[in-house]
C-alpha cells in the first residue's frame, strides 16, 4: 500500500494545495493526516498564505481519501466544518502486515505509546524523524507549513517496502528507510 502522510498544515492554503496536488498525482491509497489542520496555535507565527477556510475546501475535496487524527490545535468547531473525522486522538491502520499507530504526538509520544505496534507515526514537533529502534519504526513527517529545526516543509510517503520523508519545496528525499534492511 502507499500512503501520503502529513502533519501540521496549520491553515496554510498554499501548503494544503501543494499536498493535495502531490496526493492526486501520486496515485496514493489514502492521505494520513496527523492533526493541526486549520488553526496555527498561539505558539506559532502565521504560516504562509494562512487561510483556514480555503484549507477546509481543499481537504473537503479529498474527504473520502483522508484518515485523520486530532492535533493539539483542533477544536470541536473544526469537526463542524470538515466532512471527515478529525477528533480522534489516535487511529490504527493495518497495512503490509504491519500495525501503524497514528497520533499527533502531544498525548502519545515516541517515549510513551501503546505496545505491540510496528510503526509509530506522529507529528507535533514539526521536526521530521525516520528511524527504527528496538523493532519499532518511528516516523514524523515534519510540518508542511511551519517547519522547525532547520528543516524545509515536509511530508512522508509510505510505499512499502520504502518509507521516505520528502521536502515539499523541491521533492528531495530528506530521509529514506527500506524495510527488511
């Protein structure tokens, strides 16, 4: 299976448009969104082209393609304006004989998460990570709108057996992990 994985759009219409274009052209099975879709939050500056209403339109066009979890910036009103579930703190996806645990990362963290999973996928830190430790794969696609740690805006691609974190700006791979190696 192949998934486009992204987090922390924070209301950036230009970044949401770029992500939707990549999704449509890439032939992905689903888009996995890890929260903080519409609001920028009080700790962040406004992202480029901040327009939550436009992000609603962009994501709504893909409503049947999205699996999403709640970020720390989601509110009850976000569920009222988005036509797909956004308020679950986590989700589990079974793909390629693996259990993928999706969460934003502010409640469940790489240090504190359910046992018995193969892949822990979270956002929240705005810093991309892709590593395998103690038999578990840890993936953070970074942020598509407000990257931190000197990284560019980024997202991830799950295309078994390969996982990649990719720059949204130029399409270059930031990290790659091939499963089975």
